[in-house]
């Protein structure tokens, strides 16, 4: 069993720090929320092991959070 | 073993079991609706939201995000090591998960005490009403998650010897990662975008 968890953990921390460092920039709002969505999908797929579950689960959790983030985009404008 | 492999790709057998995933979806929808409501109220109070957000301690929030992501990583490693039958390492990772969960709760408690002593309680303004409702509800989830994991640490010998207990730990792990998912959405909306 190849261990990709360490790589994903480092990637998640790097994305978090990149999001924080983008604060104040013109594109920050869209970047921060897009990165949050990416992190959620990474956690669900790798840490929650949806990679070994039926495709329905990763599709539906990704779809749910995409809808929530899109609703935030629309309401924030 | 063959049955377990077949179950993995069965739509009715997600990791941790169907029931915990129903809970995960309901919780995510609840928090998502809470955040959308928060943003909607912010349309008429943009300056208030901006000023209120500036009073939040972003450094503790960033630290807490990294702490929670790390605890999620330790939880994933716990399950991976149990499957590899490396039980001593698995137990160590479970202890680290609980420790980081407690660190998160400690930092958040410090943050709450700071806010209360500054008079920024739930009735201070609309931003802090949502701040307290969403973050404290999440705080309770992490607290419950820690209690569940402490139980599995206490019953660790059963976890590694009984298949049903290993499956229960998988459900506990899914609940723990739910706390990650919720925080990953709360953190940018409450602390960063305003």
C-alpha cells in the first residue's frame, strides 16, 4: 500500500498558507474559496478514503460543496 | 477478504458505513446553509462584517487549521497502520490525533475567552452571532470527536481484534474528518474573505 497521505498533508498545509498569503489581493476572494474547495475534495478523497469507495460518494460530496461554494460566490457579490 | 473488497466498491458500503455518511451529508448541508445565511446578511452590513472580521485573531485560526489538518492526517495514518497490522504505530497515531484535537480545543477556548472578555458575545452584532453559532457548533463536534477517539484508544485491543470494532473506528474516523471538512469551509469565510 503506497502511502500518499504524507504528500497530501504537506499539500494541504501549503495550500492553506498560499490562501492566507493571497489576502488583500484583488483575486483573493475567488482564490481563497476555490482553494478551500480543493482542500475539502483532497481530504474527502484521500483521508476519508473515498478513493476506494463507489464513485457516487466522491461525486456527491464534491457536488455538495461545489454548490455551497457557488452559492457563497453569488451571495457575496 | 473477498467480501470486504467487494463491499468497498458497493454504493451501500462507503468507508465507515452508510449511516455515518448520511450524518456527514446532513451536517455539511446544515453548516453550508448557515454560511450562506451569514453571507446573505453581510450584503447589507459589509462594513460591519469587515470591521468585525478584523478583530478576529487570524494567527490562532491559521494555527488551528494546520493543527486540524495534521490531526486528520494522523487519523488517516491510524487506519492505514491498522490495515498493515502495525498496531503499535497505529496506537501512537491515534494518540497524536487526540492530542492535536485537544490542542485545537485549547486554542479555540483561548480565542473564546479573549472574545468574551472583550465583550464580543453572541449578541454583540450580526457577524458575531454567526461567528458564535457556527464556530461553537463546530467546537462541540470536535469535542465529541475527541471523546469518541478516547473511547477507541481505551478499547484499542478490541479495535485490533474484532472486525466490528475496526469498522466502528472507521466510522469514528469519518466523523473526525467531518470536523476537518466543516472547518475548511468555516475558516476562509469567517476569517479570510472579509
